């Protein structure tokens, strides 16, 4: 099974004469042309698509300023003595406290309709972790695209939901059928190919990277009940190929 995922979320930019070097990857990646923030209320942040790059490396930053939006947090941060902006799902962040992230997308000339503001440069990050929790919640990037958050709390699966282990080990039984699952969201790649790519774990088969697609925004860390269609051997193109995937999932 081949899973090439891009860990994305929110990112806005501060113009810096000496920006931090973030080692962007392939600026021609098709996923970079897709809007990252897109919700049901019509809020959408847009970029001209130029000079965008995927970032896959560990970064430790200190928050200098926090601007909370309706759905996203915009943070002016400092790394190695250089300041820049990032954006992520809205949470409570403290000024002068250090956080960490290990994947994101760099965008230039990026406009947030939520703030009615254009950032010269910004990093879209799907999850920021306090430094005290970083080692416990994020796998190091060792050549795998997983980098999912981990949690100690167990998932309580109701009788109406099918455990992921059953779906994975008996996939032919569920082919093209509508299935309900209850699981924790451990990673989200939003706004790629006009859908969000949600990685799930329910403690029954966590070694399998179970993915569903949805038009709904579900933050990392939430335990949700989803209903969608199980599809086998699905190839979306651009490296998105799955032995098993749940499509068009909605929160029940």
C-alpha cells in the first residue's frame, strides 16, 4: 500500500528580510495549488501559488504574538533568532512559550479572508505541540510519511460501529458498503484534491494507516463517529493510492 501524505494545516506570513531557512521540497507538487483553509461558511484563504514548498523537518518555535481567528490561530513565532508567521487550527497558545511542529507548507503572498490580511510569507501547520509534549505526541520523521499524533486515552467503540481491524482484515466483505466507524483523528491533510484526508486509529489495528476522505473539518485529537463508503484499490493519481479507504465520510 502506498500512502504519500502531506501534513498540512494553517499558515500565514510575516515579511522578513532574513527568513528562517525551512528547506522547502518540490514547489511543483500539485497539492500546493489547493486552498488549505476552506470551510462551510465560505471562509477561504488563498495564495497565488508561487514559491510554495513542503516542509518536512523538526522545528522548535517561541510564540511572540497570537491572533485568534474564528477557526484558526495565527502565530508570529521566533526560530533561531528569526521571526515568521504560522497558522494552525484554533487553540489556546501562550506568548513566550515554546512549541514544535514537524511538517507544514510554506506559502508566499497568502491572503486570509478570515483576517482580511495578506501575509508575505507563512507556514501552514496542522498541529503545534508544546515542547513538553512533543516527544510523546509526534513520531520522528525517519523516512515515513506517518508522523501521526499518539494518545494514551483508549477509544470506546459503540456496538453500532465497526472496528477498523475488522474492515482491514475482511476488506472484501465491506467493499462498496456504507460503514460506520468510531476512531480518533491522529492526522489531517486538509484541502487536497478538494477534500480532507483524515487518518484514524481506534486501538484495534493502529499499525495500519486507515484513511478516510471528507468535506468536513475534524481537528487532530478528536474522537468521532464517521460514516462513509469503503473503497478498495483506489488510485486518485499524484501518488494517492490506497488498498483500503473510506470515501465521502460524514460525522454521524
